[in-house]
């Protein structure tokens, strides 16, 4: 009997020891129930954000008053100044603009396209950004050309003078089979939490884009030499939507080409039908655009709520969104919405007189639409850099098309950034967050979302997402996250189109997003430790790789990790 009792005691103590060891092993990645959540402060955040919101006033000024905010344009500079002054008015400190080299700015004030023959009718089109305007109203014949490589130039040499060139094939207009306005269903959110392993190969984007970039550069020279009047491309959205982009020519010494337009699908297709069987179409176009060369710098707006804890005030919780936009609409859903939410989140905390342990900093980026240039400049200035390539061919390319160089050089600020949160997927409410493969962050986010389940924010997915400013941080080994948002009509109608205007914003969604964002910032600033990190990025091996960012492969780091192979720390 005694032996049996002793055996039982031994088994019990071994189990206790095992559980104790397991608890120690679990410490670096606490379970959701172990992450403290300040529900009293969450209540105050909800009260301020729902009862005294200013998010719609902010977004109305950015869109209706300032208008489209193309990087380098007068409107973008006005937005930088206004957001800096507004954040300072709300009581944030160190409100300022940070500059980086960008190139010439561009804006337009008129775009008129009319068909004159075989009958008169106005046509819906917008210019490509950074394309030159016309010298008053000009008239010419429409001509369909097919140029897929520089070898195609010869068949059109001597034939293009005075012509308006239609570059694309007719677009197919299919009966709509999707809803225009979408919110995530519970099943879709559940599906989003299932992790996807990608076999996409690193560098595919860079190679594809480089090929297009070289052809567009050569085509600009060829069309100027041949004295073509203008080019017309078809919009990538139908239903009267004109979805724009830019020429990518920001250097005043580089040839900007000829006037370039994007036309609504239905009007573009009509012109091509009329051109069939040697038909003739005469057009009149007038584009008034300006290049702005006095200041080749672009600017990010930065302000902060200083930390109050002597041991942690140098650590930073960063929130941001891109302030720049395209020019077809007023940049409401892309991304005045995200900028207004980020501003409202810090306004809420400031209004509550929150004294965060860490510094909470807001940054509103420029140049996102030209390749995350504002956020990448911030990262280079404060957090991490890469060596410059010594290859002359690489140096001739835009920075975002150059192959990444190694080792990664960490600035002192790298160790002090706890987390970066980003919002840039339209006007939809926050439904959760992408954890970007950061397993240790998942239970933290689950705990922080729990007070917002009644607002339908309850999903954490391990998946990565790219194409916006958080990847600038993720790519140098820092925790950078984008929230999951309801899609609404962002991808179906507003993204980069003439319908990206105030009327497509959802006020209740933006209020909800502001409240969730404010709570995330508060808890990140108050928690005992900084946010956990993934391993520092190493020089990529050959072969399959996960999802890549807009231009640059991404990677991550733990705050206490020693620099991995491929990383060095600056003194």
C-alpha cells in the first residue's frame, strides 16, 4: 500500500513538473487568455469613437476640399501640411514632415475627348499621370496598333504622325456574376483562417515589370520621334469606370512620351468596332496637365503621443496609411479612408488623455502608389538599409526594380520599433488582422479583438498579405500588419477609378475601424513586452518562395534575436 501511494505521488509530481516545464516553454507565445486587456479603457475608447467621432470630417476635407493627392502635386503638399497641422491641433507632439527624394510632380485640370466622325459624341477618358498634355485642342484620326515588343516598331515607322493610337485589344464585357458590394460572410472568414502554402517563385514580379518598363520607355521615344498625337488604353474595369495609373516617368530629364489616355471600356470598344474594315474615326482631345519641378522631394506626415515610461518611451508603436492617391477620383477609399482612420485613432487616445508607456507615432505616407516609396524611405532613414548595388545596369533602374542587396544593415531604431499597423483596403470595417506568419502574435491579437466581437471583428489569419505599406517593415524583419477589412465596392468599383469619391465611404465602418485601431495601439503601447518578431530575413535561396510584397521580398525578426546571416547592426 505504501509503495502504491509513493508511486502515485511520483506520477503526480512528474505531471506537475511536466506542466511547469510546458508553461515555461509557452511563455514566449502566451495564450489568448494570458494576454491582459484593459476593458475599462476599451469602454472609454468606444465611447469617444462612437459618440464624438471626427473621422468623416477628416476624410471630407481630404477628399472634397483638397481633392486627389498625387505624390509631388500641389494637392499632396496641401494634404501634408493640413494633416500635420490637424494632428498638432489635436495635441500630438513633434508634428512634422519628413522628406525623401522623389522626382517631379504632376497634376491635370482638364481632360476632354470627343469623337467628331462618323458622329459627334463626348467620350469618357482620363490622362495617365506624368503624361504631357496637348497644346490646346488637337484633332487626329484614331488608329489601332499592336505593339508587344520593340521589333513591332518597324511596321509602323512613318505611319503614326498626327494619329491617336489605340494600344489595346477590345475588352470583353461579361454579364456581372458577382455582387458589386461585398461583406465577408462567416464562411469566408473561416476560409481565410486556413493557411495557404504558396509555391510562387521569388522575383517573378520584378522580371515581368522590368520587361514592361523597358518597352514603355522605348515606346515613349519612338512615338515622340514619329510625331504621334496621343495614345489611348482601355480601362481595366467596365461599367463606365476609368481606372488610371501613371507613366512611371518622374525624372525631368527623361522623355515623358506623348499624351496618354485611359478610356472607358464601352467607348473604347465602340471606337475599335468603327475602325474595323478600314473605317475612319476622327477625334478631338484636349488635356491640360502640368509638371511640378521646383521641389523634387516628397513628404511623409509624422506626429506622436510621447511615451510616459522612462524605460519604454524610446520604444515606438507605429500606425500609418498612405495619404497619396491617384487622380481619376478624389482618393476617398484609396486611401483617405485609411489615413482618416489612423488620424481618428490617435485623436481618440489624445482626447482620453492616455499616457502610453511607449510612444505612439502616426505616419501618413506619400508615394505608396509609386511603389511604397514613402514607407520604404522611412524604413531606410530610421530602421534598416541595404547596400547599394555596384552593377551599372542595376543602378540605371528605378530603386524598386533593383535586385535586393545583402547584408541587411540594421539602424538603432530597428530594435526600438514594437509594431507597425496599417490600413489600406478601402472603407470597410475591420473584421480582423493578417498575422503575416507570426505565430506568436496570433494569441495576442485574438485577445485584443475579443472586446470587438459584437462589432464583427474577430478573425486572425496566419496568412500574409502584401501590396501596401506594412510590407516595407515586414521586409526588414519588423512586425508589420494589415487589417482584414470588408471589401464593400473597393475592388469592384472604386480602386483607382473615377468613382473613388466621398460618396462611396461608409461612415459607420470608418468609426468602427477607428475604435478597433485605437484599442490595438493602446494595448501595444501598454503591454509589458514589445510585439514578438519572426526570424530576421536572410539572403533568399533559389527556388519556391512565399507571397512577395509589391516589389521587394519580405522577411521578419524577433526583438531579442541576434542578427542572422544576412543582417548586420549599425552602431
